[in-house]
């Protein structure tokens, strides 16, 4: 499909404008994670650009994590999965000392509602879909999450069949709604467990919690999700490397 370059500042180099154009096509859901995007030669022909210019644009999208090259089979949209990274804040092990590694997710609630203050401020909208879920490792509850996404971007989310939901939501956002999460900001704090959260995490009311408030952004740096995840502070860990 031959189209024009992105309408960004035409003083930008062609490879940067092509990068924005390709990113928009990714965001629209035109290309899926299970099929290769057109070849660099095909894209070059569509936009009347050199293959070298296209390769520079694609290299940039690979570096940003939006695309991935698979040896011998082409270049693919990279299915987002880093919402699993919330688990990096917790040190969890089996009885024999081995690291737990396979998260599961229990969907408790999803409904249209009005966003609470924090979510509304983060997202810039009040009409949202609220998702409540419990995430576990080897049947051990680890994170209790309340998640809010703009209703306008996720129309039909509340009506998806339960079988659509796996342990990670970001791939679902992309596959079902064309919303590609590029980055997220996590804010950490420590609080006490309410009775509701304590019952979900098998803790006592008032037990210390590690609380992670996350705002996730799409490829245009627009906020598309706000969530609050709570887990036992006894299992919390933090590591920082300074070079």
C-alpha cells in the first residue's frame, strides 16, 4: 500500500519521517505480531525511498522495541510483554529455594465506571474501564491490581470472553484494540493492607505492603493505562546499579 510520509515537520530527515509513519501503521494495528511486516525493499518502493533509508528507520524501531528481527523469517511487530516486569520488585521462591517464574492471573472484575482521582489525573479522562485481578506464582498470591484504561480506546473490553485473557494485558491491548504500550513509569511506596487487599493476598489487615503505581504510555507518549499493584512488603526487593 503506497502512502505518503508522516505529516511531521518536513525539515526532518526522511528516515525520521518514515519512522513516524511506520510507527503509526503499527499503532493502528495494520501489522500483527504473528506475521512479518513488508520487506525493506517493498517499503522502499511504496515510499520512493532508498533501501538504506528504510533500513535506518526500521533499525530505529527495533532499538525502541517496537519491531524485532527474526533470523530467516523477517521483521515482526514486537508483542509487548513487559507488564511482567512488576514481578522484578518481589523476591519469590519455592520451598526448595528455586525461583518462581510462571505467573498466573485471576480476573476478578471488569466494568465501565468513573475513574478515581489518581487514575483520572494520570489518564486525563474520567470514563474508564476498571479491571481488578489477582496475580499469583505457583498458586501464591503476589500482586493485587486495580487497572484503569480509557473507555474510548478500549470500547468492548468489558465484553471480551474470559478466554481472551492471559497473564499479560499489554499483548491483549495491542491485538484486540491496536494500543501498543511503549513505556511505563512506576512509582513505589509502602502502605498498610486494607482488609479487602489483605484477604486477597492472604495477609493480615495492616500488614506492610509494597505499592506500585504505574502509568503506561503508547508510542505517541499518550497515557493509556493507570494501575495500582499491591504486594507483601516482606517479599519486596529493590536493586539499583549505578555506573
